[in-house]
């Protein structure tokens, strides 16, 4: 994330080892403390508060991104959680900044504590769920639009993380996240059928489930109500040819092999395979939230 959507391999170029200039860190700490103290007494909806929170996150973001890889144990298997943990950290800074106490430590140490906590919570809960469910919560959450714009946040992705759906607030300066609980569009299985889908990989999904259930999944992917699948793209850097996750999934549901898809689209086979595999967990959540089809 020059934005929080950096992939780990891109962020590695910016990672700094421990031992940064102490004077610079002290100056940064004073600057952050001053911003927090200015924010604390302001009313929640005041324009000044929103601006100062924007300044606070903007100042924290570069330093946190630098440290995000070496303050937790990042592997190829869990690197996607770095992005999610960073995003949740920005939200929690806004939520808990009034509880920060200078006498208990520097601001960045407090921020890194939040980040580490979010990262390991994601690991633990996703491990328990077999990497098929991102943890969420009930109730309402109000998030400052300025923060979401600053970190170039994907609202659907944030909704998945919070376990909630989103809608703009009346003043259009914040986003209100409300619990996802609308059974209207959920798939209702007929007698003797199931709405439970089996398989972790996409190959297993196609091989182990009845055709009627796969047809419902296909219809949902074609509709893509939040344009979530359409926005995720991989491309051939040499030829500029590209394929969306939506197209890749639909072609696989047509029983096309990865090699065939690669030949038809001009995108490398490995890129298409990676596109599907790395997004499979979120695709499952997206489908479940909007259709009620469950993945086991």
C-alpha cells in the first residue's frame, strides 16, 4: 500500500531494518503525540477531527509499512494477511486513539502492537476456519471516508474483514458498516439437496459438487453484484493482455483447463493459476455472504 494494497514482494523494497535514526524517531513520536492530543477533545463528527485523523494516519502509514514485514512472522502462506492487518490497524487507530497514553510508550510502539495483534488474530481465526472465513463482528461501525481514501481501501474487502456490508452515511463523509444479515438473495436448496459446497481448491469445487449447485455459483459470478470479481485482474506484462478473476472463474466453470484459458487469453498459465488460488478464500466469503451457499 503506498497504499495498503502493496503485495509483500513489492513492499520488501521499502523494508528498513531495526535501528532507524533515534532523533528522527523521537521527532516522529512528538509529532504523532501532538496530533493525538489535538484530536482527543474534538467532537466525533467535527471537520477538524477528520482532518487531523487523516494527517495522523498519513504520518503513521509510511513508518508502519516499513516495519510491517519484520515485526511479525511473514511467510508465503500468510503474506495476504499483512494487507488486511494493516487496513484493520488504520481503522483501530481511529477507534482507540483516545485511549492512547504517552506514559505507556511511544505512538509507533502502540500502533505496531495493534498491527501485530490484528495480524495474529487473522492467522488464528483463518486457521481455525480452514482459510475459508475472514473474522468479523456484529453491530455498526462508522469509518472516516478520508482514511479509506488515504489508504485506497477496497470497500468490499473491508466489509469482508469486518463481517459487514457498507453504505455511505447521510453526510457522505463516513461509511457505515452494518451486519450482513439479508437472506433475501440466499439460495434455498430443495428437498433432498444441500447448499453446502465441498472442496478447498477450485478443482475440488468443480469435481465434488452437484451441477445444480455449480450453476447457482456460476449465475452469481456472472452477476457479480459488487463488481468485486471484475476488479481483480492479472495481465501479461509483455503483451498487456489481461484477464479478470470473474472471467477466469467462469471459464473454469465451463470445464476449461488452465492451459486452454492461457492460450485463449494470452495470459501466462501460472498467472491465471495464482489469480484464482490467492483469491479463493475471499471468493468463497463473497459467495456465501450474498447467496447463503456454504463452503466446508
